[in-house]
């Protein structure tokens, strides 16, 4: 649906024909405890990540947050897992960390869009757990892609939140919770490079 650019049409149909009659459909619903979720999808064309985009996290890694251009990296689709799937810590690392991230799903073929146009190419938002071998990264910042590209290093989804459900993306809070305890929390407006700039 996303790759065929049919999501907007499906969302409009759902809101008009399904959401308004949700009470009549309750008998068909499956309890969430009976559902095994997978990743949002398995083979996106690109997984493009932005590193060190929160100043305080860059400081944790003894790095200076970029202020002229975003630090970016690509992940292969072999990193993708779904929620609840096992994350495999590579033998090459003694310090691997996990961070919750906001995922933006681009739903249209896009090139050279402005920041003002960027919201209109978004299919929606999702949750990400992004893994990093921080000890490998600290050896050399040029190892950013390597430190993030091991198998199982990208927990993707499972939910797609459509743009009509989010009034202000910059007000969203992203929180990493490990074993029930809050590890790190920040809001999107604290990013050095905001979402629409990154899309454009």
C-alpha cells in the first residue's frame, strides 16, 4: 500500500466506512494477546538514519553534535526485526546500546522537496529501536554505519500512525524503556535537525 502510494486513499476509506461503524465490527476483533506482531514491513527501499541529533546524547558518546549537516547512515534490511524479536549482540562488541527513535515513513517518490512540502510526502510515523555498538563507534566516528548495521539492529514498528493522528510532530516525546524503567526521554523539538528539514 505504501510503495504503491495508496495509503491516503485507504485511510480516507477506513475513516468513512470502518471507523464510524467500529461498534458493529467488535465481534470480529482479535484480542491483542492473541496477535504476534512483525515489523511494519520487511524490505523498505531505504532505511536512512540520523545520528547524534540530540545534543545531550552526542555528549554521552564524547562526540560533538553536528550543527551544519546531519550525521547520517544507512541500514540494510537484514537489521530489521519486529517487536518482541530477539536482538543478537555481536561478538565484536562489549558495549551495545538500544535507543527508541521516531520513524518517519515516506509514502511518495520524493526528491528536492521543501520543508513546507515535506509533511505531504509522509505516509506516517512508527516506533524504532535503534541498536548501536558504541564501543566500535567510539574507536572512530567513521564507523557509524558499521556500528549500526549488525543483524537484528533495527526493531521496526509494528504500528503505522497516519499523519491525521498527529497534530504536531515536534511535540512528540520519544522514550526508551528498558525492563520497565525509563532510560532516556526527549521531545522531537529538541532535535538539532527537525523532521521536515531532514525529509527535505
